[in-house]
């Protein structure tokens, strides 16, 4: 848990502008609003994207065709 210290003048101004009943309510509301504005939405592109540290050889291996694949005949 993180403790945040705010001076009384700032808290009084925030409470007056936002019509909050207490300081805790004001801080929670402001932080929640801030997180909503700055949180990056998840997209399918971001979920399927390869990490930047992924080896180039591994990437090439994903798209190489194995010439021996599918040539065996089981009798």
C-alpha cells in the first residue's frame, strides 16, 4: 500500500470543486478517473504480437516449410 501526502489547501480545493464529502473519496475518485484515461485498451493485435526480444531464427522457423513433412506413407 502506498501512502500519499497532500497539503490541506490542495485537498480543500479538490473537495470544493468536486463536491466530495471527505478527502478519501476525492482522492479515490481522482485516481480512478486518471487510470481510466491513461489505461491502454487491450486489442487483438497487442495480444497476438510477438515480443520484441523474440529471436529472428525462431521467427523464420515459424514460416519455413519442412520438406519431409507429409511425405511418409504408413502401410
